[in-house]
C-alpha cells in the first residue's frame, strides 16, 4: 500500500475530501524533523492542519501554513 493509498483510505474513513499537496506536507515534515527534532514532525503536521482549518480550510490555507512552518524550521536551525 502506498502513502497515497493510506491517505485516501483515511480520508474515506473520516468522511473528508481535502484538497492538499502530499509532497508539500511531507517536505515540511522532513524539514521540521531534521531542523527541530523528529517528534516535532507529527505535532507540526497536526498544527498546520488545525491552522489551515481555522483559516478556512482551502488548499491555499494549507499551503500558507506549510510555507510559514517551513520558514520557521529554517530559522530554528540557525
């Protein structure tokens, strides 16, 4: 089973059809895991989703939250 299959199955189970960029989410999680610490990646993914939902839940809201956190992770390393 691929990660996309898992994601599709989870979405079906939860009854949601989000518009998201899987690669962008994984890249941000990678940046956080390497730049902050590994356990921060799943927590950050949750917080990005929460922030995007509070902002309206569009793909653009997710992208904006991902961009903000990626920039934060880069600053964190410095």
